[in-house]
C-alpha cells in the first residue's frame, strides 16, 4: 500500500510555508512604509504587526510540519517516496537515518529554512517594535523582518515542487513519489503501485558522525549571515546607515563563529574520511563557503572602525551585503550542477539552476540599487585617517582578507566564466589548475602571512594607542617573536621563504596578542575576545603550516619494485609506487622505524563494540530486505570476556565497510593497531573501492594511514588447477614455491563441522609448510562416517594454499594429497606523519572561544542601549520611534 497521506500533508505544509512567508513579507513591508506617525496610525499598524508576526509564526510551524513529515517518511522506510528511496535504506542506523534528511538538495534547503525560521522568531522577540521599555531604541523589526521573510519565501519556493505545463517548474518537492520522479521506468507501466523493498541508501562516505552535526552547523552559519544583511538593508532603508551596526555586530560575530566551525567540521570529516591525506583540498565547493566567511570577518573589522570613519562605514555596508550575496552565489555554484566536473562535493542539477539564478539576482539588484540611492547619506570624514590610527590598521586587515577571498573566488568561478561565455556564443575554455593545492597555496600563504602580522599590529595600535612617538611598543613583541620563530625555523629545518614568513608572522601574532590579552584581562576580561580569537587564528596557521608543509611519508617503498603499473601509481615519476608499501597477511615488514604486520580483514557487527575477523561471519546473500544486511555467526563471538552472539546466530552488519587490521610495533616494543577501511560501492567509481584512513593521534603528530589497493573482499577466491601428490610420511615436496614436509598421521575425534559417532573414525595429516620467516602447520582430515568417506581440506590464507587428503593406501603406505593455490591476502598501504596538527584543532577551539566572548560582550552592549529609556518631551505623551 502506498502511504500518500504523509506526503500530501507535507506538501500542504510546503505551500502554507510559502504563502505565509509572502504574507509576512507584505505585512512587514506595509508597516515599514507606513511612516513615523504612530499616534494617527496606531490601530492600523498594530493590526498589520499582528498579521506580520502571526504569518511568520505560522510559517515557522509549517516548516516544523514539513520537517516532521519528511522524518516520518524516512524513518518508516516509505520507499514509495523518491527522497526516502534515494537517500535511505533499512540498513542505516538511527543517526544516519537522521542525516539522510539533509542528504539531498531538498533536505538541505529545508534545513536552511528551519534555521531561518528559528532565527526569525528570536529576532522578532529581541527587536520587536512594541517593547515597553524601548522608547529610546530604534525600530528594526519591520524593515529587517521584511528582508527576512522575503528570503524565506524564496527558500520555500525551492521545495515547492509545482509544475506548470511540461517544462516550467518551481522548486523540487521532497514529497515526490517514486513513480512520479521515475515515471519512465517500465516497472511503473506494468505496476503503478510498485514499492521497492529497500532504498539505495546513503553514500558510504557520508556515514560518519561528523555528517550528523556538520551540515546543521554549516546551514546555521548560512542562516546567520542573513542577519547582518537584513539589518544593513533596514538601516539604509530607514535612512540610518550607521545605527544598524549595533544590533548587527553581535550576530555577525556569532555568524563568523558558527560558519567557521561548520567549515572546520567539514575539514575534519575530510581528514577522517577521505584519502587525499589532509583536511583541505581547495575543492571548489569548499572554497565557495570559505570566501563568504573571509568577507564576513572583514565586515566585522569594518564595523569596528565605522564609529569614527566613514570609510569603515561604507566598507561595512558593502561587505555585510556581499557576505550574504556570496552565500547565495555559493548555493548557486553547489546546487546548479555547474561544478559537476570540477568538484566531488557538488550536487547534480535538479532543474533549479534558473530559479537559483533568479533568487540570487533579485537580492543583488535590490541591494546594489538601495546602496546606490542611499550612498549620499553617509557622512564624509573631516580628516584623513592617520597611518598610526587603529582604524587604518583594521581597514588594511579587512582589505587583505577581501583580497584573499577574491583570489579564491576568481579561480573557483572558472566554470561560471565558461558558461557565461557559452551563453554569449563563444567558449573561453578556461581550465581549472592542474594542481589546485599548489595554485591556491602560492597566493594564500602570503595573504595569511600579512593577516597574521596585522592581527598583532592592529591589536597593539588598538589597545596601546601606538603613535608617531610610541612605535617602540611594537619592538619587544617583534624581537621575542623573531627569537622564537628563529629557533623553530632552525629546529624544523624550514628553508622556504614563504613558510618562514608565515611562521614568523604567526608567532608574532601570538606574542603580541598575549601581551595585549594580559593587560586587558587585568582590567576587564570581557574585552579580551578579539585577542583570544587572534591567538586562535595564529595557532591554526602554525598547525596548517607544519601539518601540510612538513608531513613525512612513512611508507617508503625501498624495494625498487613497482607495486602497480596503473596510471595512478606511475604518474609524477612513480610517486605512488615510491610512497606505498605492500603488506602480505601476517608477514612483518620494517618501515621507517616501525615493524608493520597486516593481520587480516575485519568487519563491523552493529552490537559488538570492536571489529571481528571477516571469516567469523557468513553474509546472508539474497535474503529478504529485513535480513539483507545480516550474516550468520560461524563461531561464538566473544570480546573481553563477554559473549555477544553464539555460533549460528543471525547478526546485523554494516555491509559497506571492510577494515584492514594493521599492527604497528615501535622500536621500544610498544604495539598499537590501526584499522583503515575500504568501502565497496560501485556507484562511486574508482573500481568501486573507496579507502578511508585511520589515525593514530599523538601529542606532537598524527600517524595517518590508509589502504590504496586491496583484493576485492566480496569476490570469490580463484583457485589454481589441482596438483596431486602421492607421498609417504616424512617425505618432502614442493607446493606453490614452498617446501612442505608430510610429518605423520594422527587419529582425531575432533573435526570441525562433523560430529563423529562411536563407529566413525577420522585421521588428520600433519603437514609443515616452510616459509622464509616462519613455519605453518596444516591438518587436512580424512573421515569415515556411517561407512561413507569424507574429506575436510584445510586452507591457510597467509600462504594462499589449500590441501586435502584424498586417499590412504594401506597396502603401499602412501597418501594422496591434492593442493590448490590462490592469491595471498595483501594490502597496499600508505602512511604519513602530520606534525603539530593538534595546533590546528587547539587553535580552532581558541578561535571559537574568542568569537563567543566578543559576541556576548557586543550583545550585552546592544541590549543595554535597546532597553535604555529616553525621557518624553514635556507636555507630550511618550511615543515610539519607527
């Protein structure tokens, strides 16, 4: 039975959210255009205000309804819906069922809508026009929420899913039935009510705990960039081009913190999940989020200098608007399909590229037009800003941040330039850089060296009021920074000038801001947020410098033999052949001070805490959907003295991942184990194999390990043709290039899988196989049960050898054995050390702490001003200003 009710209710909520957003926009617009005479229009404006707020609150409830309906469909495995079928499956655990909600484009737009609705309610409450104590406060609710509600209307239209005619479509509905989305599939012609037994499931790379928290954080960052934009537009609209910054600044700081954390969460996910060996690869989708964040940081600094400088005010207006517009541009880039060939992260085009373009252009035109009309309202500076003033250095810092963002944006937009050219009848054919990491790094390292230096100089000028006659204040921190960085350069053997510059300026930033922080903390700790944030940023830069610039390949191939002749291994002068090692099962190998041993394949049982050997479980192939990701235990599954499953039990598996146990033995004898994983997913290309690393975290470095090539864990072993040996005890023979010795025959009553009765008999042959470093014993069995002959072969995976005892000739005393060989289990592995990467993560925490302190301080300042009473003129009633 097709469950159409939750989809119909959900679609009704979508329409309701769109309509109420439009109503709220119109009502707030009506209030904003009503003028300032509250006494004459009080009753009418109150009615409009209640309509505006009520519509927005209903809009928020409708968004909650959409969220609830979509979660209901996904969690109940209603695979008749395209969204549930495309992004979910019965095998997903609860946390990934939740994250499948925002796996697709429709879900990500809905997440954005959700956060905007929450923030809108908060803004209405904190900036409402009818506050009883706001006689002295400016009225921001109506003009600001006009912008906010209009944005919500555009976002709601992205999931509207209304089609006019055969081609004109507004939005893509998350409640589309599978038969509607894939109507050309033959199955729906013969059976319109067909429902798949299971969904396609989630991309295995996204089955990571960071994907449960990273997208919500990132989209909260997206949503918060709207707030400074809305306040800025409201301020210009109401002819108050400066006053909007007081309520906007706390939100801008909060937005910078959340968006920055979201970006870094994505970097940490990449570090733990992808195999390019780092946390940032300058992918176009990564860049499209980074640029608005850089511009937002620049806007915050411009707001700080706007109190005394019209240049800062103009810059703050332009950058606050640009930040939100760049978020829209980022959305267009990632969801229009334009980056399909340039990024592994971009979405495919759902036919919304035109709608996204209109969405972006509407706000670009409105914002530019309003700024142009109101530009003359901004007062000009009476005096030219001095080079020794704090405003000058903050302004220079904002400019450098913008230049860094522009360089990233320019290269990221190459595919857009090509599309624009094609639209005008010519093809620019601008290619993305062949080595994008090197391309961006050669520019960004200098930009961030300048930024680091400016954070130190700017803070000193800001707090110490350094001027023409007081430049000596900068000498002490500069000398200390040079001494420390000089020692680090010598110890780290840093020779590249760019790296020297980045390290020296970052150390200077830490020293200068620490000295400022110490003085500020003694006076008022609430004023120290900026210094703390700058220290965090400098620590991050040092962590990036050492972990990326001085990572050390541990897995050097010193054999002189090529591991693979494929292009991936031979390009760049056999780079991957030189930086990977091959490990045979249980064959120790020395590598850069470690003794490595590959211990075999492991799998993950859902209710068992640690991994188990793959051969402990037999997967159920071709089972019904409820058992499609299950297996049968071939032995008791016990860990740390606790029995989790008995032999023969059905166990639930995580089927996509195979873990490869690699034992590291250090020179002092200390042993630790890593479990890099491989995911088998034919939809993802690259032969269906996707490696993910495992990481050993140590105080001064990380040991980063991943497998590059493995035998297909799901393929059947291919055995060689059978070879037969007719030998006597104590004879020596050769099998698969190994020397084997048939020692003797021993009676047994223990044959695995074959219970023996009192009249049954069994013997085992004892065969020793001699390898270069160790000796193996194989014991194939010969069984007589119920007067029938049976044979039980024995297989050794480390040797790739299977031996079976076929015949016993009592007349001659000879025994006949058959042997088959196969490819031994192995992995091709890469490992490298990432020095001082912990400074990156520590710096992130410090940066967030600094932003939080600054945001709280600025919000307290805003509320004090907002709630400050202004005495009414004598003989007149107290009124609220619009």
